[in-house]
């Protein structure tokens, strides 16, 4: 429908990566070089593309590991822009800030875009594309940035960077308010989460296709990437029906999604590589913590366990037991 060849993107599996382990979180303790290296060696050979969400110290470590260890990855790097407007529709009440906070965020967002351009130049052999933000325009976001301002950031980045530039957003805003922004992008990135929209696993892949094609058909001249699609494995009922999530459901969704997108040549970033227990509330079953294909201890879940049993042929028995347990 819309080829990626004109922006130099080759086919390949893709995954969202954040390496925070137990007791680590953004702005505090971050994964060290060796921890990131361990992660990337687990992912190498199965995924070609990684999505990183911010141009911060963690992302710099990831890029350094890829470059210094000569690992076979290409990276979509983002700048995580924060709220520049209040969003009183945010369902968890997190979208309201003081005028001083909004002004500071706007200033820091501009600095992030400049930093993203610097990363793009420094790691030009690794970074294949750039995103100016993540879910900043959808009506439920807690970090709302007006689409006109996002467009300014896109144009700022495109004036210096050689890599293709995009913006990552839920599929809905692309359908009714991001037309002008879409025209300025080199490709469009959509997010699709059937389980967040109360869909059962039996409806999941058809709903994902509906989400994707609604955007792709609206913009037939623009390549459309799925920048996030995944399935949680646990829930406490906060936004996701606990009966709709499990490792077996994640496996079904992963396999159906990969089959369809491989056949159609749609670049798709599965969300996500590893569970992240710093996300959401302190409740252990908070669904935000349980999207990984791997547990936080780096053992594989059901969806990829057979893949990793094959990968570990020839390794020590102790290592197999650790990864497959």
C-alpha cells in the first residue's frame, strides 16, 4: 500500500526497548553498559530495529553498546516532549500543570529536539529515523502538546537531520486532526492496542488491521509504521479486564501480528521487549508493568520461549536453565 523504499527502510522485525531493571527508573538509577549489552545480545538475531523513546543517558548507553560492540541494530530515536498545554480530559487526572511548569516544559522540549538532532549526527550509522514525540496529541494524554507546536519541532529537526522524521501517536488523532502534521512527516507512526479498548483476543488482530488500514488509506502517499502494538500478560483491572490478558493471549497476538505484518511488509515495533516494574502505580499487577516478551529478570515468556530454546542450543546447561525457567 505504501512502500518504505523511498525513505531507505528495509524489511525487518522491530521491538520497543527500555532496559530499566528492578529498582531502576528514569531520572534515578539507569541500566549500566553491561546490563544493556546483556539485553541487546538477547535481542540480536531476532530483531533488526529498536525503538528508544528519549535522547537521555539510557539511550546514549544503548547507542554506545550498539556502536562499540558492532551489534546488528538500527534505532528509531525519540525526544519525549512534555506537556505544553493542560488537558483536563486526562482520565487519571495527570494532565494539569501550572503556567510556570508549562513554560519550563516548552523550553526543555526545544532543548530535547536540539539534543535529538545532536544524537542523530553523532550516531548517524545507527539511528535510522527520529521521532519528535510520543502520544502528545491524543485526547487522553497527560503531556499534551498542540499539533501546531509538534509541527514546529518537526520542521526544526528536518532542517538539520538527515534521517527521516516522524511522530508516534495513537491511531485516532491521525484520522481527524493531524492532517497538516502528516504532510510534513517522512512517514507516519501509529499505535494500536486492542486490549486497552476492551477487545477480546478473538477480535484482536482484525481490530489492529482496522486501526492500521484506517490511517494507511487516509494517507496513501505516506508510509505508515506501527510504532507500538502489544498485549499485556497481567492486569489488576485498571483499564484492562484481567480475563483478557495472559501469556497465552500475548503469544496468540504476537504470532498473528507478526504473520500479518511480515506478509504485508509493514514495519511493526512490538511493545515491548522487557517488563518494566517502575511503571504505573505501586500495585504489582498494574498492567503497565507487564507488556514485555521477557520478564524483568530477562527470562522469556510463552510467546518467545520456543525461539529462545533454539537460540540456546550449544550453550551451557546452567545458562539454558536460567533463561528458560
